[in-house]
């Protein structure tokens, strides 16, 4: 007997796949980056590799020009034998050659580092450009104030030696043109060029470009840039003290000028002190900051007492200078009216104020230990 079976059920369709869950806060943006057309947490920047290369080439050119001054200094020393004031002193020649050689080496090194887009090159270029700008601006102001006085004295001597009034008028016009060109030249290389370097190397895009092209941490990254600037300045000052001590041993010491072995010893001690302070500031040691404040203050007092009381020409005569050389030095506007004193005072006051401003980067050792997390068991 046949039984009626129910018909087979129709196949049911498979359920539609569920939509993927929305992204939650547990998903890391670093492991799941957003789509190109969506918002990005990585700050956008413009690659400044071309600019770093251009500014690096400019530094290399300036370094070559500084190196060119070395043979010119030697030529000037040779030609000075024919001058009325006598030949250039050997110490003066060595000081000039060493200064230009050091500047050439520094500019060439920084230029090559900038072309290679190194972090240390960007940091050191920015630091040196700031000092270049500040000292260059002061030098331009001083040059603008001193040069007219020098030109006036030269014109007075020319009028006394020449009886023709028309030639004197022509000389006055020529001197005015030369004076203007010298001031423009100084303002360009001592003010405008460092301003361009400061503006470019201060850009965030330049910093980011150097970080990506040079991902390895460098020694210039271990301390803040303002502190690095003071450290570099003191290191360069220590080298300068050694150079002056060996070439021109004339040391101002609390109202008198020391010469000879005593002056050399003082310069060596001062160079060693500057070197110690440079390293201590780089390591952010508070004791180094206090020593720097005290050392600069003591130097200011010694300089004021010496420049206001002692006779500089007498000290130069003890160094073996001839009467003609002393007469030329005495006629210099820098040595009249305490111009050199005010120039040195202004530079040291600015540097002292800069050191005081750097206090924010230095903390006592106890405070540093308190900031460290407590050890866990």
C-alpha cells in the first residue's frame, strides 16, 4: 500500500554574510593605516633635499673663499715689509692663517654634511648661523661707525700732501664710493647671508627631511639646540684662547696687562676652563652652568678694570713692537675713546644674558631623580 509522502522541502538560501564590524579604538592606526584619501596621523611635510644641497654648496663655496685667504695672508705679510709701519709680526700672521684655515675647514665640513642631509650638519649650521648673524650685525654697526673716521683721517693726510684742490675733491668722492661698497659688502655677508641660513635651517620641513634621510641618532640630538649653541661657542673660545696665548701673549688681568710666560699661562688656564664648561653644558650639568655664569662675570670685571686703568700701548711696547707700529695702533679709532672696551662689554653682556636664559634647561640632580619612575617589584 502506497503512502503519500510530503514533498521535499525547497532548499533555503544561505544567509548573507554579516557586514564586518566597524573599527574600534582597539585597532592601532599604526598597524592599520588609513586609506590614502582619508585623514592621516603622520604630519605632512615637504622634502627639502634640494634646498639642503643648495645651501650646502653655498657653504662649500664660502669655505673655499676662506681657504683662499690663507695664501693672501702670506702675501700680505710679505708685502708688509715695504710698508712704513714695518713687517707684520709672525704671531699676527700665524693667528690670521689659523683663523681662516679653521673657518674654511668648518664651512667645508658643514657644507658637505648639508649636501648629505645629516642631522648634525643641520644642527651645527643653525647654531653657527645664529652666532654669525649676531656678531655680524654688531660688526657691521661698528664698521659703519668707524670707517668714516678712518676715511676722514686718510683724506686729511691726502689734502696736506697734495696742493691741488680738485684732486682732493676727486679723492673725497672716490673714498665715499669705497666706503659705501665696503658697508654694503659687510652687510650682505655678515647680515643677509646668515639670515637666509637661519630662516632655512629653522624650518620644520628641513628638520623632518634630515630625520628621514639620516634616521640614526647623532650626538647633536643629545642636548637642546640652545644649549648646544653655548657649548659650541665655549669650545671655539677655548681654541681661540690657545691661539691668542701662543701668538699674542697679552692678557688683561684686573687692572694691568700680563705679557710673556705669565700671559701664556693665563690663556692656557682660561682655555682649559672654557673647555670644561663646554663639556659640562653639553651634559646639562647644573654645576657647569653656575661655573659659566661666574667665569663670565669675573672676566667682565677684569676687562673693565684693565681697559679703564692700564696703558695698552705700553703693553704692546713690552712685546717688542716698533715705534712705527705703535703709532699706527695708537691712531686706530678702535683704541681711542674705549671703543674696544664697549664692544667687548656688549658682546659679554649678551652672552651672559644668553647663559641666564639657558637656566630653564638645567635641573638639580635631586629633581631629576624624583622625575624617574619608582622601581616595581
